[in-house]
C-alpha cells in the first residue's frame, strides 16, 4: 500500500513539474529610441551608386522597414571638392547616376558624406583604399568532401598587397545571385581573418579562398555544388578597418543563435556615422570601395 501511495505521489509531482514548464513567461522590454540607419556602401565602378536611409524598428517587429524620404544627401571628394548629389527616390534610396566614363574617384581619394534630415545633420568620412587583383579561379571535382556532396568546388587566388592593415570584403555571385547567408560574409584582414594573423603580403588563406562555395543552409543542410555551365564571379572590395569591424560584428550577431550558451548579448554593430546635432547614435557605415573582379564558366 505504501508503495502504491509513493507511486501516486511521484506521478503527481511529475505532473506538477511538467505543467509548470509549460507556463509562458512574458518579459516586458522597454522600447528603445528610434535610431537612424545609414547604408552607404559605395564603389568606384561606373554604375548607379545608392545610399539608403531608414530607422530602426522594435526588436520583435520584423515586418516593418521604416525608410526616410525628403533628406538631402551629398558626397564630397575632398581632394578636389567635387560634390556628388544623391537624388531622393522616394523609398529611402538616394541615387547618384554617373555620366558615361564617370565614377566617384580613384584609389587614395578621400570622401566626406553629409546628410541633412529635417533639423538633424549626419556626417562621415572615408578613403578609397587599394585592392589586389584576382589572378585566377580554380575548379576541382571533389568526392567525399567534408563540406558537402560530390561535385565541383572552386577557390580563388589573389595575393594581399604588401603593407599592414589592408581590409577586404570578398563577394561571390553564383549565376549572378549573390551568396548572402550570414555565414557567407567573407572578409579578410590582410591575407587572413584578423589583424593578429601576421599574413601580410601572402596569398589569401585557404578558408577565405574556399568561401566562394555555397555554405549549406542550417535549416536543411542541403546545397548544390557548382555544375558545368554555371557562372562564378568573385569580387574583392577594399573596405576601411571600421567597415571590417562592422561586418565582423554584424556576422557574429546574425550567427549568434548558433552559439547556444556561448551566445553574446545582442548589440549594435559599430559604425562611422556621426550625429552632428544630437546625442542619439546613428547606425551604419560609409565606405567607398575599389573593386577587382573575375568571372568564369564552370567546365
């Protein structure tokens, strides 16, 4: 009889325990002040250049993108005080369209950005840094490769320029579609991952070269290697050290959920936009890149 009572008590205890685990706990979150976001990733190619202005949304609101229209956006090449006016497109985008044969500038040029939004003024500055050429793109058919199924894998060959603290953003397009998963953000400090790697003037390290291949989606762990007839285009964009830190932080924040108990607290990525008329931080980055690219058809 005592054994039966003990069993009943144990079952009641377990029922209460699991029922308590189902309780929903609502944690009230204070609304953070709305902040301006400046997305100003420009380059020296002869193509339309776009600066996008928006404002932040509440953390749990992933549906609304609040854009800013009616601002005045000007870029100045400070070497010769040439001013580029970015025209409001009405949807948060501000465009500058080059004339035939025109671009923003050359390697070594310095630039300042000025944005007037109502009573507020935001400014930033940067320099157009150098970038190495891409020598070649390698193709190799691999069997039983640890990174994915049998198929054609690529890598690129390029040598970091001699001199410390060059930073780059390597972008890959597969059949003109940008590989844009967070884990595919491919950045390099000199020829390695960070400033302490001491790989100045070397060929980019293997993990950087190999990230021109698609990375499996964590939701289904499936992807397709390159196939004969596919097109691959690799671009190296020169970026400032500040832009490198921004991308590194943004990538780590986007991948934070994969770190489990080692996840870091969510925080804004550091940028280089200054608020000249207020104390509220402006988010985003202003960068003008030199670009080297190479494309091939997979055989």
